[in-house]
């Protein structure tokens, strides 16, 4: 049995050493340490790693960290929602989002053409410039390909971006598929609709992409899931693992709890009842804000894996 140990700062302490100190701190700190270790083991033991995150994670500054994890070879599959796709492209085009306040005058923000995501703001002008880009982009892609799956479309977009901090850019260049099952759930969906109105033979195949997704993993693969938040992204990841024998590793980080019965709050333990995660899996659910917790997990994993020569950093 472990004993609680005091966490004490010392000059020159690294993130790795801080996270190691969480091991005996208790509560969610200890769970976070477990999560960091599991991510290391995913890579060390040759698992195919699925990273899922909700659109607000793309809005935040975590977007560059996602790109880095793909770039160093830690992530094999990405599943996200269309808001993250839109905002990844916006940032790649040079758009800037603003830090504001949670307690804002939202009526005033609306009058100023500002859209609030928690304590972040995105201007209507940013959306207008994105939409002009999306219209041109879809016309260009249509001239080259009349029919493609969602992940193929996102790869085409990534290849046209020039920002190394874009997860679409990194994924396209490392042949990491980016799946977005709810591709119409945002302004980009409207532009796909308008492209179809202009060109009735333009087909973005969601069902075909679903087939590619569920067949991507095999029973023989070791499989790991890192799910930040919940919703459609997380659900599709664990559907992939369900159909291929269950995940061997899983790390969930969420602010939701299990008591509402939501996908966002569903724990790794609950997933075992469905066969989405194996009974003997290496798994943990950490309750808290992923913008705080996931950078600690990622920094620990990157430092350990770099020391072991298992990543390209």
C-alpha cells in the first residue's frame, strides 16, 4: 500500500518531476500521474493511438500541442468535431482569437460581432474570412475530385495549409487520418451544402468514411484511446475499439461526471460493460479541465519517450 507524500517544489524542478510527485499526492493528482504513465506505455508497447477532442479544445491553445503530438509520431488517428477543423484552419490563415471573461455582457459582444466560447472570443470577421477561403478551397478540390470521403477532404485541406502548428497540416504530412463524423455541425457544413448546390455531382461521403474508420483497427492491434471531453468524437473512437476487440489502454480527461449518463461523463470503467475497453485494460478517468491537465500529461510523456528514443523530438 502506498503512503501519501508531501509535494514540495525545488529549484529547477521539471514537469516530469512534478508529475511524478503527483503519484503520491492523492485525489485527481494521482489519477493524472496514472494517465501520464499510460500514455507512455501506449507508445512504448506499440499501440495504435486514437486522439479525440471536442471543438473547444481546438479553439484553445491546445491545438498546437495536438499538432506536435502528431508530428512526433505519438498519434495514429484523430477524431474531432467540425468546430476544431474550422478553427484550426482559421489559425493557420492567421486569424487570432481573444482572451476575454466568462462573466461577459453577451448582448454587447453580439453587437460588436464577437462570439464567445467560454472566456475566448472569435470575431465575425474571422468567420467571414474563413468562409471566403472555404468557398475557394471547395471549388479547387471539386475541380480535382468529384467524390471523396470526409477524411480525404480533410487531408486535402491539410496539404494546402502552411502552418506547422496546425493539426491538419501535420496529419496530412504524416498520413494520419483525421475523422470528423459530424462534418456538417458547423459553418463548414453550410459551405459543403452550398458546394453541392453549385455542383450536384460533388459528393463528400460520410458513410464511406465511417467504414474506413471502423475497419482501420484489427483484432490483433494493440489499441489506445486518449479522449479529451466526450460527445461524438469520443463515441466514435470507442466504437472503433469495440468492433476490434476493445482498447488495451484508455485515458479520459473530462469535466463531466458519470451521474448524468452522458457520453462526456462516461468513465473507462463503464466502457468495459460494453466491451469498448478490455477488462484488463490499462485505463483511467481524470476529472478536470483538459487545458490544464492534458499539457502536463503530454509533457511528461514526451520527456520520457524522448529520453527512451521512442519519438522523433
